[in-house]
C-alpha cells in the first residue's frame, strides 16, 4: 500500500471536535482505497502514538511546542496552575500578535525536521497539508523543496484574502500573505479547496488564471459517515431541546441577543424551565455566564463543554432543534 503523510494541527484523540473527526474519517476511507496515512501533528509535548481506525493502527507523530517549554522553564518556580496561567497570558497578550502568518509558525522548523525523518523512515509517497493554520503550508513548501515528493495543499479558507480577524491580523502584512499563498499554489502539485462563505468556487481560477485549471480541484460536499450513526442511543429528552455544538469564536458570535430573545419568548408564551432546555456543547466563553444569570436562565441553559464525539452525535439526534449561529465581523460580506 502507498503512504501519505498528513500534516495537521488536529487529530484524535482530542477534545477539539469536528476537524479531527473529519480527518480521521478521511484516513479510514483512504485505507479502503489502498492508502496508509502517517500523521504528523502539533501538540503540547513531543510523542508518538498509535490510533486505531477501522482496525488499522495509524502512526501519529506529535511535535511539542518549543516556545511553551522554553517559557515554562523560565517560570518553573511558580505553582503549576499559576505557571500555566502565566504562559497562557503571555501567549495571548504579547506573543500571538507577533507571529506570522499565525501562531502555529513556531512549530514550522520542528515539523520540518520531524517530517524529513518520517519521509525517509516511512518511505512516504505523497504529503498533504491543510489550513487553517496557514503555517502548515509553509511546512509543506519546505519539505517539497527538500524532498521533491508530490504535495497536495488543501485550502479550507483563502490565505491572502482571509477576512477572519481571529486567526491573524492582515494589517501591514497583506502583501506577505499574498506572496506566501501564491508560492504555496505554484510549488504544490495539486490544490484542493472547499467552496464556503469566504471562498467562492472561482477564487483560485480567477486569482491564479496564469496557472492550469487542472491544478485546482474543488472538493464535493463532505456528506457524513453513516457508520458513525449506527448504535446511537436515541431516547428523546422530556423537555423541548435546542442544542448548539461547536466553538464560539471570540466576539464574532453575539449570544446576548439570542438569550434576550429566549427570555422574551418564555415570558410571552408562559414557557417554564420544566418544558425547555438549551444545550451548549464544545468550547464555551465564560463571559456569557453573567447575562444568563441576569436573565434568570440558569435552569434553562445547560453548558456541558466538550463531550466524546459519539455522545455529541447522540445529543444532536435526540434534540428537537439544532442551533446554527453565523459569525459577524467587518469585511465578511459573504458571511
């Protein structure tokens, strides 16, 4: 069987949900097509482990964060909890705005070094990178230049014209982002992309009209893995249940209006907490706790945080309504 090296920031087991499961599903169906995947990912510490997918042990190489280790050593005299809190504050307030093109850039060199070892040891035939983060394409770019093996670069979002202020700041760096995106597109052997709210199906054809159209491939609708829905517990809640599952990106989601509207509806139609519940799964922003408390919705809104993927699917299956929220920020007209 041929081997593909997948370079990613996320792979099971993890609490970070959707993308990791999507990649694991790709690995499963790649196996059925005669491709064995070796995973190279980032993490807090360097390690290697095996992950079972479809009865096959998948090798996962994880590269730790060198900067995190360096900072931890500098402040190791503090209590562990204070230590981690200090590291987090340094990252968010001071270091993140300095990283280019995104905070993951600090892994580029360690990933390249590990990638070269894996390519030689595992006899890799093809490598695959996917953004976000965009720094992973830089890893692919360097490995391609050094080894010459075929490289597939997938874009979930545009790099040069990304409107999301959460990931990175474009101000003063727009030209560099354009240069790196073009270099990635030119050097890789194939570009796969998804049509979404930031990237139309014509984006690459129009932006890189000087390159062959055959180089670009628009991925079809992802669909779902029906095998994961077998043997789920589907006993309905006694209460009418509205469920949201996923991440809440910084300030681009405006939940205040949802909670105010919920309170208004309950009062107007005399709906008690015995008949209704709102469930939030995944990442949660603590800033919303105060508004929930001020509106006296604590008995209605349930915050469960991250749950195992199978449990997540069960919540979705037994809920009456699934909540979809659209992010709102300047420049995201397509959204």
